[in-house]
């Protein structure tokens, strides 16, 4: 086997399968272990007990899949809006132009206008208390299924060329240190919000991995280019980015709406606004997402139910409606009860910020819908309904 030839085949096949970029990482991640331990010991994982359940196996690929010699890392864009919104500056270390209002760094006026279209639309949705905001990545088909299937096809295509070899495909589906592996293989650098950043793709992409027993050539890491920018820290609604490269998940709206299964602390509820599944604020604020690329697969087109959804429309869903609308979606994972809990918080925030006065028709409809649901709600949802009814003006 010629490792370089194999690498060229992999790159060509990956592009044909819709991946934006691939890299190859070694399996020695020991230098990341102290930081991971410290993060767990600080309690920043919250109730995500699976983060510690496998010990340090997350940072030891050869223990997770014995025989692993290399990890092929892959990114797949999921950005909205037009493709090719801009190009990275020639000198990526100079982010002054990016930070200063995401302005002129080589893109023409038309590109700038298109960029503002998608990002401006996202910020505008957050300012509409009667609408619901679902994180961009979750509006289409479940990325776990899409990436795992295509990673398996990537491996199968290589097997057809060189014969059988050992592999396992992962996409946020096992104790795998995805960002660490992607960073070491040159797919980007870890931003201060802890997400991976890429000069040509910002951070709006999914990550996946192929653990293989092939001695593929390693791809080198890239330098980081956040500079003095702190836009993501300033944009986080709950202050979850407690320091550069340090995230307290217990405060993060993505954690609160997706991972956390119990009552949401009343301290964070008003700060959630109309975000009912995930949060994109740190990504919207990041200057590098000027270069975020549009998805190329129909799978990631937003479903009709997730295009500018109204809170009251979603609140009216029965459990059967929820299961039907979220079939094949990452959203289904949280279940109907957690979905209703999140909606109740958003409706409460709408009552506080979305009613012109107590006689506002939406205000009355929201209160009526919440009151009607209260009698049959589970204790978890009922607690959040009661909180919601206590927000804003009463007639």
C-alpha cells in the first residue's frame, strides 16, 4: 500500500461524498488529558455524566477501538444562505478587519450584502419574542445519520481499492474528542468559544471521524487566528464562556435546552429568550463566520416546520405531531416533555417582552394556551408553565 496514494483517493472520494475537508490525526492525545480532567473536576459538564463515564477513553482512540493507528477527520458544512460568501484574508493572523464589524477583508460589496442577509435574519429572529428559534444545525435531517452513512461509504470505497481494513465511523456518537482530533489534523483551530474554526468555513460545519488501522500520513495542524477578539464571550447570553477556551456547560443554552433533562434554573430562563433548541449566538458573533459555507446536501435544507416557526403553533403540537415533524431530526432526541418545557420558557419570555400591553391578542392567546395545558402537564412542564404565566402584564 502506498499511503500517499491512499490519501489522494480519500480526498477525492470525500469531496464526492459532500465533505468539505478531511485530515489525518495521530492517536496520542495525552497532552489534552489534564485539561479534560480539570474541566470535569470543575463541574462544567453538569448532568452530562456520559462525559466522565468512559474515563479517559475519550482521549485514547486506540483504547476505544483497539488496533486504531490513525483517525481520519472530516468536516461537512451546514451553513445557510448563499455559497461562497467570502474568502479568507491573505494574512489570517490579522483579524482586525474581521473584528471591526465583520467588514472589509477582501470580499466585495455584493458578498458583504449576502453575508448580512443570513446573519441578519438570525439576529432578527432572536428579536421576535413570538417566534421560536431552533439552532441552525438542527433544522434539517439529523446530521448523525448523514455523516455516519457517508463516512462508512468513504471507508467502503477505499476497501474496494486496497482490500479489507479495520475501521469504525463516528459522529458525535461515542466518547470521541472530536474537536481535539480535528484540530490536530489541521481542519482548523479551537476558538475561544471551544468550537473549531476554519479560515474557509468559519464554524458552521459538522465533524465526523473514521478510526482506521492504516498507517496514513498525518496532516499538520494549523495556527490559531482568534487574536484579541472576544466577540463570542461578549455575545453569550448566559456568560457560559467563562474564560477564553473555557465553557461552563451548566450555563449554556444549548446544554439547558438539549442535554439537561430536569427543571431549568429560573436564573437562566429569562436569558433564553425564544431559543427552544440550542443556541447559535457565539457563532453569529464570530467574525470568521463571514466565511461560513452553505451546505451542499439536500438533507440539511430546513424542514418546513422549522422555517420561521411560531411559538403558539409549536405549542399546539400533540406528541404525535411532535414525533411526525421531528422524524429523522436531531430534535426528536430531547422528547416531547423537554420540548414542551423549552416552549413554556419561551412563551413566558414572550409574555414579558412580546406583548404591547395586557390586551395584546397574542398575549391573551398565549396565556390561554398555557392555562389550558396546565391541568394535563407533567410536573416538569407544569413548573415551567406556572413560571411562564407569572411573566409580563396580567389583564
